[in-house]
C-alpha cells in the first residue's frame, strides 16, 4: 500500500504524461520492480543533489566567513594602507615590508619611515615567540605612522589587494620562519613561510604593475658546513646543516628563477647573527639575559673538540644600514605584464660584522652589564643544525653598498641590555620583574 502511494506520487497521472497500466499481474510485478528501482534511482539523485548543494553551501559559508572575518579589506583599511604608503620626500620609495612586526622588520620600517619613505608592513604575528612582543613592535610602528597588516604572505588575495592599492616600488622581504633548532619540532613551518610564502610573494610581485624591486633576507646559515673563513659570497653553499639553511638556500635559487624569467630585480642579503634592542627572544644573547636576571642557569654549547662556538654578531643598526643601502641601489625590475623585457639585477651580499666573538665572551659582557654572575652549563653542541662558527667577508657589500659596520659587541650589547631592562620593567623596580 505504501509502495503504491510512493508510486503515485512519483508517477502522477498528469494529463499529457503516460499513465502506467496496472491491470496485468506480471506487468504489475514488473512495474513494481521497475518502479522501486527508479524510486531508488531518484532518491539517490535527490541525495546527491542535496549533498552537492550542502557542500557548495559549506564552501560558500567558508569563503564568505573567511572574507568577512579577514582582518583586512574595506574602505577604512585601504585608507590606512594609502596613508602609510605615502612618500614624504623627493625621490622617496614606497616599500612593502614583510615580517614588519619582527625584529629586523621593525627597525628597517622605522628607518625608512623616518627618512620619509612610504612603508606598509605585513606580518602574521605567529607564536614562534611571544606574540605580545610583536604587537608591541606594531604599536611602536603605528606611533610612527607605519601600518602593519595582520596577514600571511601565503594569502595571494591579500597580496594582490595590497599591490592594487599601492604601486610599491620595493619589497623588503623579511618574513620567515627563523631559528635553526625549531625545525626539529616544526619542519612544516619553514616550508610554509620560507618556501611557499616566498613563492606566493614572488608571484604577486611578478604580476604587479609596476613590478617592485625585491630585497630579501637570506642567511649566513647557507654556508653550512663550509669551513673556509671568512665566508665569501662565492664560497660553496650546497651543504646546509639545517632545514632553515636549506630553505634560505632554496630561496636564493627560487628568487633567481623569478629574476631570470620575469625580470624581477633581486637582492639577497645574508645576515650574520643580528642582535639589539627589540630583538628575538629565541636567540642566545636574549635568552641568556632573561635567565641570568632570573637566576636560572644558561646552557652554553661547545664544539665536539671542546672549542668555543663563535659568531659574527652584527648590531641591528648596521644591518638596517645595509638593508637601506640595498634598497637604494636596487635597479628597477624589468618585467611588464609578467614578461621580462631585458635582464634584471640579481645580487647577493654578506651583511656581517667581520669580527667573530666566542659565546663565553658574549656571556662575560652580559654579566658585566647585568651585574649578575651567570650559572653556566657547558654542553657539547648537539647535532641539531647549529654550526660552530660564522665569519663574514663583507668586501663586496662594502664596495657596492658602502656597507661599513660600526658597532662592536660591547657597545651593541650595552644598548640591548638598556632596552631589555626598560622594556621588561627592571629599571623601574629594584630586584626586577619576572618575564
Ligand atoms: N636575526 C638574525 O640573526 C637573522 C640572521 C639571518 C637571517 N635572518 C633573517 O632575517 C629575517 C628577519 O629575521 P628576524 O630576526 O627579524 O626574525 P623575526 O622572527 O623577528 O621576524 C620575522 C617575522 O616574520 C613573521 N612571519 C613569519 N612567517 C610569516 C608569514 N608566513 N606571513 C607573514 N609573516 C610571517 C613573523 O611573525 C615575524 O614577526 C628573516 O628572514 C630571518 O630568516 C635573521
């Protein structure tokens, strides 16, 4: 009986449509069989249609919720971008700084803004280290009229929107997953930011009109197992010791492709251990300072043969000068409409300090400025990607960028400690405050 009702509903005796005869038992049986198969078929179709519309609704909801909850877009946002990108000096440049809420990004953005260039930042404020420090840097930049977009360089739509809103002349690309040891824990983050993010950014730059010139941060880590010192740009870089180094080396190759095919002007800067105020909490000079002040022991690594590790520590102001000089000497990109018109500039420079200092010597300087003796655990360096020493040959940057570092570790650490004590409230309270 039930089947009959369904049959009637699905095959109504509508005028003009064939009415099914139900006289003969055999044909009736056949019909039932046919009808139930058809019924099933129709139900299946209905189900598929419902599933498909549900899925497309879901994707609509996803896309629109992403659109509506995105922290960017809208007239007010565009006005902020344009104001931040406004150039306030003759022959000034308009720079998109990626990783602007990072250590180096903040300093470079400030330096550019101070001399009247237009600067817009982008940063995803990830939690690799304390995001409140990144937010504080963002607030510092806002106080100087630099707006930092909260977004990821993998967001192609956001990048397209930024280039549509502002004809950036330059990109200072500093966004990256930094640090060597974290790759053991989270290797994917290096691929996400240093490889996929770089390609997304270069795609946006290649399509932008005008195409910007790109200056970006590679790293001294590309020298890897190289033991010829000091490290020169022409030395081998095909033996990285960490995933971080490998992604930076990959970045040098990837940028070369975009230079070769699309005419993007590229300058890669191999930074050597940058330190200073507003620095990175994951770096040794920073975490040593925190631990020493909190009375906690510090771990000092030594080489396998008992030798001290040494780094070519480079003060942030010197790095900033190198970055700005690279921007100022960068030639324009030569592509238009994604086509290269003629060969474009491709450069790589070391930006170091040329005088490596051992880690125990660094600790002694900190002890002096902090007026606290460090409790040291001397540990053999684990095989997690660190290299025993770095030492930059900077003659190329000196000759072509006029790069000339002027701050030694003593002076630079003094400035860092002063900032640290003030930022974390030690100068205001006797006995200090715990981070
Ligand atoms: N500080 C050094 O000693 C040193 C040495 C060699 C190379 N470098 C390179 O210099 C650059 C700047 O380093 P830093 O010390 O300022 O590091 P940092 O971690 O302080 O700054 C990087 C910033 O990029 C942001 N970021 C990361 N991935 C992102 C993404 N996918 N989208 C948007 N933003 C993202 C982070 O939130 C961070 O604020 C990096 O490329 C780093 O690899 C630094």
